[in-house]
C-alpha cells in the first residue's frame, strides 16, 4: 500500500518531487505509526463491511478501525463480533485485493484473545486493537491480553490506546493519570503503535460540543489536555509516541455563525474555486484548520468518521518542497556540529541543533506521504486525491 496510490502513476509523478513510499502491514512500527494518516472508523455492525473496506482502500484509505465500542448499541455487541469474524473471513478469501491496515476497537480485554481465536487464519489481516478509556489501571489488563494473543496466534499485533478518561481531563488527577499511562505504554513500548485522543469524551465530561466553525484548540479545556498529553507522551527525545489528532465530527452543511476560514488565494491560484466552495459547504474548512493546528501542536494523523475527511488529512500530511529542503539541509552530515544557515528558499534561518528533531520527523513523514513538487500546494494534492 502507499499514500496516493489510488491515483494514476503519471499524476503522482506530476505532483510529487519524491513520491510516497510503498509499505506493507509488516513494515517497521516507526513507519506504520507515521503512515496511519486518516484512520477511518466504521461500526462493526455494517452488513457489507468487507465491501466497504475494499471500497475505501480504493479511495486512498490506509488505516481503518472496525468498532465494537461506542459506535454500536450495547445490545448489538454479540452480533457485531459474529459479523466481524464473517467479514474478515470474506476478506481473507479475496487474495488479490489490497487492504488497509485493519484494527478492531474492543470494549473489554477478554474480547482480544477471543476474537483472535475466532478469526483463525484470517487474523493475518489484522494489525491490532484500539483500547478505549486507557489508564494504567484499565490499560494493563488490555496489554496483557494483547501479549497473550500475540503469543497464541504468532501474529504481530499492535495496540492503539485511546486517551479519553475523565481522570485525564480533571486537573487534580491529570498528572497522576498521565504518569500512569506513561508507565504502562513504556512497559509495553514494542506493542504500542500510536496513542489516540478521545476529544469527544473530554467535551462530554463538561457537557460541551464544539461547533463546526471551531476547532478542538478553541475549546480551552480540551486544548490544555492535548498540550499536557504531548508534553508527557509525545516528546522527541526517544521516550515519546506518535499521538494522533482528534476526530472531526461534522460532514454536512450546518448553519454558520462565522465567516468561512478557508482563504481564497490558494484556490484561485489553482483555479479550483469550486473545490473551495464544496469544502465550505460541507464544513471542511474548519477541518483543514484543525489539521494544521494538530501538526503545529505535535500531533500526526487523525481519527475520522467520514470518508470525506480522509483526503484533506492526507493532502496536508504531504511534506512541502520547502520543508523538505530545510530538513535535508539541517540533516547534512557536515552539520552535526551545529550552527546556523540560511534556508535554500532564503526566507528563514535554520538552526541545526534546535531544528534537528523537527527535521528528523519531517523526513519520516516525507518517506510515507511524499514530498510535493516545488510548485504544488495542498489544493492540487487534495483535488487529485478526491474521488472522481
């Protein structure tokens, strides 16, 4: 699989200075953590789930979560589990179909070994499990269950804990909760692919819901939690993990209180004003702003609940030619001693030591999302990636 692999090869060559690399579900964890991109969630109750997975893979989706938790009714769990097993078996019988990375979101630890056993040979299609409301107390049983399932199946399986518990939100318990989460994920570091943020649950604790013209960062109580999670769990010193962006809830037009946040200029330059109007109509201008703020705040990838959100996430994950140029300059072997140099674009100073961690992360992103051509912006990438 590869990002933008669903568009024609000649179009990729036109758009990219360095095309996204091909990778498989067996790639190193550091590659997969960056490559997750827009992780599309789907209820495990969908009767045509196998067809849905194949369809979304053909539209550029690289990771999916099949959900047994909040997206389905409590009364439907048993039927949803049976449906999951059927759908995985169906997919396993389609050997020539390219699939995304597949994860199952469970409710309780006991579901992990049970589902792995029931999947049988189809477990080879599974990349891991999403673990809800993750704290030290809840997380250890999940991680032990996952470890046992790996041993029993012989299959490498990852965990993606979801950070969404009230104890993480409340000021008086936040530090202790974060420290406990770090102890747990650090102990099982080889099994943890990425950490996901459950911002909807954060808002629920205070009876809040952000409007489509506001981002998670406009809700200060949520923004403070994101900052603390990145502070403790997203460090660039070798102790941190990939932390993914929160879900964007909106996917059709709502009445607006504020002016659209999407500037005209990049769209006018690309002569795709119609695309701009479509994004605004579907409240995706707010999504684009939130994706940019995710990256500025140390998050990578995003939880998505609608296919229309996938390509905006991926288009804004592509490394620009300018970013790539700066990162390469900073990482040159002769620069190991540090120093300051003017960027090749002659518009900034690159400080080698302070910017090195940024450069390393940028080149990792460039590996899986590619580097845009010198005159290619996110508008062209987005337009090319959208279904025709």
